[in-house]
């Protein structure tokens, strides 16, 4: 007799994995210690890492009842593209650190769950290996030190049917990560990065020049570079890492078509404002329907609700889906997305909202 294959692969998930926190605890058992600290750690005292989580605890929900929710759904539209739900996968590089299948597993899970994948420049997987016809994928660019090298990657993304370009602007220099230093974390020798070297070559500097200000900061992108890229790509350009309202205003003026509000998971500048707080300041200065995506600290479906209520168009998750990847590859990533999606749907229903457009600040209370 042939073995019976379950129709629902999620039936194979152990019962103790019910939440994103469960996956986090389980992932620690699957990863080497130094890799775990690289994933979980942040800059300096990790104040921003913790604040990204705590920001959601300071907000309570005020549900409404007796509403007709029979046409309820989680669909959203960003840059003219329709998404069945607002849970996007943030760009995270070097994913073979966490599972041998790396970004291929993440991409498969994202495709099955219809989650928008933002592929990192530092992917271990060539973008040409991903399914070209998948409509839910954006490409994230780390500036390559000059315009032509950067544009070459963007043109490849255009050819591979990526739908938007996300330029990360908040990490021209790596943060001071004490936890990584203590465990002597280094990327494995020979790890493949098909789109860029793991470390972009520094310009030569003289003895009288400063290694930071005349080094990495010299080759970091400027506003003029962003405007040049907008003029030279057919893809809509989104900036990731904007947290200051003045930068948001400048982005709109420059032709940027959306923002991912993020402090890089607390990994770059410690004590940087949390994304949820930055969202409220930025929402006040950009056009009404300008896409704002919140990245950082999402661990529950109710967190997604709170972000959208404060003006977000969608959210990104980072560490949580990597926890799923470390535990069970593509199935783990898919289960993490499924958990969040179901929690969000139930939160919407219990709050009395049928669509994302109905989720407003009327439903939240700041402690």
C-alpha cells in the first residue's frame, strides 16, 4: 500500500510551532552560535532592536462590533500592483547561512503564499534562478560604489521581471555590532554572491584622509544618484531606511514612488527612532496615498493591524521568516507567513474591519 500524502503540508508541522516566537526558539537549536548572534544581534546596546518590538505594545486596539464583514479581504494595491495581503519579505542577504537552499526556499514559500519577496543584492542565489513569471518580487539594491555598476544590476532585474527597485539608503557604513565581534562572526570563505562582492571595494585613501568619511561614505549614494537612477530605470524606485520627515519630503520631490520605513532592524544606528514612530511623522508630510511600508518588529497579526491603522500600506518581516527558514526551509517560511496572515485576518474580523481601507486610527489607542 502506498503511503498517504497529506493534502495540507502544514499538517506536518509539529504542534509546538504555533507562533513566530515558537519559531524563534526553535531556530536557535538549528543554527551555529555565531550565526545565531549575527541574525539576532543589532548595533551597540541593541536599544533599537528592543524598541522595534516594544513599539507595538504601547498601542491598544479599540474594536467595533456588529459590522457586516461578508466581503472582507486583505488585498492591497501598491504602485498599481495588487497584492492579496500586505505581508512582504524584507531583503536579507547570505540566506545560505541559515539553510542550504537559501533564497530559493524563501522564494518558493513567498510564491506559494503570494507574499511579495524583496531579493537582496547580497543574495546567495542568482536572480535569474527565480521564477521569471512570479509577479510578487522586487529587487533590493545596495549601491555598488558608482552609478554604472549599480545600473547594471538594475537592468538585470528589469530583464528578470522584477516589479520595483528598492534602494537601501540607511547603511552606507555597517553598524558597530558588539555581539558579532564577541563571537568572531565572519561569512564563510567561498560563499557565493552572484551579484556583488560580499564587501564592496573601498576607494584608496591617503594618510591624511579619514577612513570613514573619505572611505565608505565617499562612495555612498547621494540624492543626485537616486535621481539619476530614477531617470535611468523603468522600475518604480522605493527607498528603504528613510525615517526623517525631511528626507521623506525630499524623496517625493525627487520622484521616489514609495518608502520602506526602517531602522534596518536596529542593526546600523542604535537608538534610531522606531519605524512605527517614524511612520506617524512621515505620514503627515507625504501625499495621502503615497506608499509607506513599515519594516521592523512585526511579530503578530495585530502588529500588522496597528501599522496599517497608523498609515502603512503594507509591512515587511525579516528575522521571523529567517527563523522559519532555519527550522524547515521553504515549509518553515511558508508557515511563518501563514501564521501571520491568519492572525491578521482574525484581528481584522474581531476589530470590525472588512478591508485594509477601513483600518484607521479610529481603531487604536496610545497608552
